[in-house]
C-alpha cells in the first residue's frame, strides 16, 4: 500500500476527482492548505492598501491505494492538474504499513480490493 499526497490548485479539484474515478479510485481526503514553492509572490489590495501575498491557496489530496494503483493515480492527477505554469503543485508517495477500519477495529483490507 502507498499513500499519495498531491498538492494541487483549488480550481483543479473537480478535474482531478473525475480523472481518479476514471481509473477506479473513489476514496480520498481533501484538506485546504496554503504554501509556497517556486510560484512568485503576488499583490492584493484591501481597503486601498496594497499587500504582498507570499502563501498561495492550495488543496492537499491524500489517497491510499494498493501498489498497482500508484502509477495510474499519479498519471490521473498530473493529467488533470497540470497547467504547465509554476504553482501546479507536487505529488509525494509514502509507504503505508497498515490501515485499520475504525468501525470494526480490524485491519482494513478494502484498499487491496481495488486490484
């Protein structure tokens, strides 16, 4: 099992969800985030005062899948989230040793059923 964390632009969320569904992935968590990478600062105006925006709004998607779904999931995220400009985001992949179902208290085998 692997955990995929994808930092994406908020406006790309629905496209990413659609692409993930196409490859058979329906379970994920989405968290609002702010961050900074290579994307440049921008400025905003509030009540006549100009201010610098150095943290950009992003979404973090967390997906746990069986090993056979890692490549299709990554390809789907890139296909849907890529604009070709700075600030498109990043994808991180981590190993997952175990997953437990809170309702039953047992090891969750449903992640491997995606195969």
